[in-house]
């Protein structure tokens, strides 16, 4: 992480089923706070339950 830049970014991910399955009422929304990005624009998220870093590509 030599070239890491500190940032404060919140990603919101949402998934919803196709219209044919909406009657089941399933939807999922998650927010992840990113504090570090690297030179390849990957956002590193600390998953505190597992104490692991996960990389996500920002679009």
C-alpha cells in the first residue's frame, strides 16, 4: 500500500430480484466505508467481523 491515498468514500450496493420475483419482497442494500484507495483505484474495505481487507474496483 505504498501509493495509498486516504479518502472517505461510502459505497452503496443494492441488488433486487427481477420483476417476476418481486412479490417475494427480497432486496438487499449494503454500505461500505472505504478509507484507503490504491494507485489502481481499488477501494480497500476492512471487514471487521473477519478482520480481513477486501478490494473493490470503483467505477
